[in-house]
């Protein structure tokens, strides 16, 4: 695993690394052990790393429980232009092109050690058998050669289970501005920030959440 387990163990004290889940039971589309489910129920984070053929850095998947419904989580996340208001290191996020009711070109600007990384992805929002899914694929970037991932959100107890997966090929220049360690840490921070933001909006801005939920339903009904 090219040292992946060793470096990820240092990401944060509350993280559980899934080195092997081949025999684990499925929960909401994710392969999680009973211990993992208990930890998620307590609000902790579970992280899995996996080497991917053709990618210099491993794929990282972060699991986190959110105190909201799957629909509410995705409604908040699918407000792409609002993401810069709560996601760490994100300077700007904006929809460049609306391709269909649920498919968009979204432009991002992230703070990095050198000139900021700027990239545009094709983002698609949809329903899954048990909940919802958002996927993204890189169209162009200042540094990164490839970037793709997805977020699945399914019911979990009285809330939702966020499964956030990302694959990065940083390219020749990007590899000098980050590392697998920083990428994993940032992904954990992103999922933590999303879960916290959804909870805050649910408690403090219920009318806004209701509006975002109506927008999501209209988006998906228009597919």
C-alpha cells in the first residue's frame, strides 16, 4: 500500500482506518463493520484508503454521520455556489454552465501552497436506490491531471450516512503543492465541515433549508 496506512493513521485521533473490509456487512451501500457503525453513531469519522491502478495517490473514502435526512444533506451540498461559505480552504465556487436540471459545470478555487488551484468539474446530482448521489469529474485544472469522486448519502439511524470518495492525480506541478497526507486530511475536514454546516442550517435557518430542499426536488424531478 506504499505506506498509505501508516500516514493516514496520523490524520486525526478520531479516525478509524479500514484496511480490510472484504467480510464486513453492508450498511447503506457501504461495507462497514459493527464497530464502524457504532463509531459513526457516536459522530466519529471512518476513513478507508485504497490503491488505484494508474493513480499515483490512493483513493480516499470518508464516512460520517450527519444529524439530518439524506435529502437535507444533499440539498445543502448541491447548493454549489454556497460551498465556499463553509468548506475549508475553498475560496470560490460557482456554477459556470447548467447542462441539464441535474448536471453542471462547477468552477472551484482552492488555497494551496503556491498560486491557488483552480479547476472545473462536471457535477451530477441524482437519486440512488436508498438515497442520493453526487458525482464529479475533472474537466480542466491549473495543476491536477485527473480528479473524480462521488458522495453517496443514505439513511443511518435517525440521520444520514455520508460516504465521500475522491481520487486525485495531482500532475507534475500539483505533486509539489500537496501530498496524499494533506489530501486525506482535507477530505476529512471537508466532510466534517459539511456535516456541521447541515446541522447548523437545520437548527438556525430552517426556512433556507426548506428552500434548498425544494430546489433539490425540482432538480431531480427535471432529470
